[in-house]
């Protein structure tokens, strides 16, 4: 039986690890390579890096971070942020990432999913989705709408339809982030997670809102997620990854406990 | 020195980084002379079987590999490199190297996990390997260790070549081959300490085989 995965998410800005709340008020909190290695040694199952740098100079620094991570960390990691073309994908994969996450770039140009899957394999392409709760309507029957640009722009896409479209285009996995829950530490949006998990047959990573191990256990059991993304609760040292895994495993959820 | 086979369809650099980390000399190459001189060969792979076979055959590397395997050059196939050693892969309806009898099949979407939920494909994440036979690759690796998998097709070799199995809805073969010719469906280069130990064990076997000759 496949273990459920715990995935720390590292936002990187100008080569530094940073953390914001609801995509705002970012503060630098450390070195991403050192932090990633620390999580690797603690038993993280995978790591996600998001480049939230805007400048091209920052992009070069970010790719250097990816290369340094790849030479020190022997678990899979994915990279997202600013991926708009197959060339962008190739650059991060060559730097050593296993997977590349497309988000706004895929909303603007869905073909990037199929082109990326054809060039590098479906297992490489993660569809990142930022989702906000809205009133149910004809256009958004689920009441969950896809948003882009860090939650600032509504797309008119229903989250469940977009997840199915992404799967059909060849995405190998979905990273599902609730903007409403992000940074709150009140738990994942379990309704959203379960609806998306039931709409597709590719693995889904729950994201946004993790405050304690119970939230992650709920994402796996009630939300049916394959993996859970975490940030603040490990970045600020409230829990170690081992503590998180032990508490989840105590509830009968299969976790990888030897590393 | 271990040779990492370069056929433009693999994850050569990930394997190289893991070997560098272990202090094992290695070279990414498609030069038949270098492959012949190496203590052992790692045959990596990601992506699709059809494309990988095309890359191998267009450069004549398929025949080079088969000849080296015939001469008992130690070889470790990883992921697509593990699948291609079989006769046939359902992916792109591909005739493969036919070094180990068997075929490679798409995961059956009607399989379900222990809790009753249908399996998701690809099989992506960490899972265990239950050994059916002693295997030098797994020396010093605890039974509860897990390895990182990411694949939609799984090997189904002839029973006598099954070395290890993994459960994903049903049991499937995740390690096959024979002593000195091993194929693993997971990615040891991305499986933390157990994976690095497996690569180290392969290297040690290669050196012993070299000394024995």
C-alpha cells in the first residue's frame, strides 16, 4: 500500500526562504538549501519549491538553489512559480527537479500541460491550482473557482472542471491550494479536497491551512488526498516532520517511517 | 567506475548526483568501449518505453547492451530501464530488449487499495518491497524501508525472475532479474538512505565481480 506523503513547501524569493499569509506580507526566514536538507533528514517524503521572485536575475539565483538542492537531497522535489513555457520546464528539470508545477501559465495556455507531458512524461507535470470559494452559479457549479496571480485574479473556471481538464491534458498530479485556508492554520478545506480527489484518478496534494497533524490526517482520510503540503508549522519549528508522521501513523494512516 | 548509460531518455543526472554523493566514480556515456571497461552499468530511465527504445536502437546501443549482458557485465536497470529489459511493453505497443522473459503492463484501474478506494495512476510515492529471494542489492536495508516509485506501467516477468514485489491494489513485481542483472521499478537515486544503500551495494557487487574474474 502506498504511503501518504508529507511535503514541506518552500517559497523562495531572491534565493531566500520566505513565508507569507494569504500570499501577502512575506518575510525571509532562512536558507532554502539548508532548510530542505534539514527536512530531508527529518523524513520529508518530497519537497516543493516555489519561486516567487519577479526578476530575471532572481530566476538565475533560483535555478542555482535548485541545482544545490539536487546535489544534496535524494528524495524527489518539484519546482513551481513562473513556469510559462516548455523551455521554463526544461530549465528546472535540467537543474535537477523531478517535477515541475504549472499554475497561472496553464490557465493562460492549457497546451503547456500536454506539451510538457509529451516532452518529459506525465509524471513530471504537476497542475497547481489556487482555488477560492464563491457563490455557486451556472459557470461555477461547485462553488469553487480557480484564481491566478496569487489569488488576485478570478478565471471563471470551475475548480472541478479544471482538474478534469488538467488530467485529460496529461498532468500526472494536482497540487490543490485553498486560498481561503492558506496561512490560517485552521485545517485544509476538506470539502474542496474531497471533491477534487473524487473528480480525478491522478494523485492530489492537499495544500493550504495545515496547523497540526490532525489536519493532515483529516486531509488523507476525509479529504482522500494522496499527500499533504505543509509550511508554517515546520518552518517555525512547532513540529518536526517525524512528530507529524508519528501522530498521523497513530491514527492508522500509512506513513513512511524509515528513511 | 560505473557507467551511466546515456540514451537521451533517462534521468542520468539524478543518478550521477547520487553516485557522486556516495563517492563512486561514474561517467555518463554511450561509448561502447567505455561501457565495456566499466565495472558495471546503470541503465536509468524516465518517460515512455517507445521513445526510449527508439533512442536505443537508433544508435545501436540495444545490441551493445545485449552483448555486454551476455558477457555478464553487471547491470542495474531503473524504472524505464527496468521495464525495457523485458520482451514487450504495453506502452506504445513496444517490443523491448528481451533480455528477461516477460512483459510490462498498464496498472489495471479496477484494482483498489486496502481501504477500498480505486488506485490512482501513476503509482506515485513511497512503497515497500517484499523480497521473494535473497538479493545482494538489499544488504543492510531494513524490511520496512520504502522506495520512491513513479510509473503507470509495471513489470510482469516470468515467475522465476521475480525478486521482489510491491503492493498497489494487487502485488506487482518491483524487482526482477538474476544475480548481476538487476532491474528495479523504483528510483533508488530518489529514495533517501535505503536507495543510496542499494546503489552502494550494486557498486560493491561490481567490484567483487571484477576481482573474481
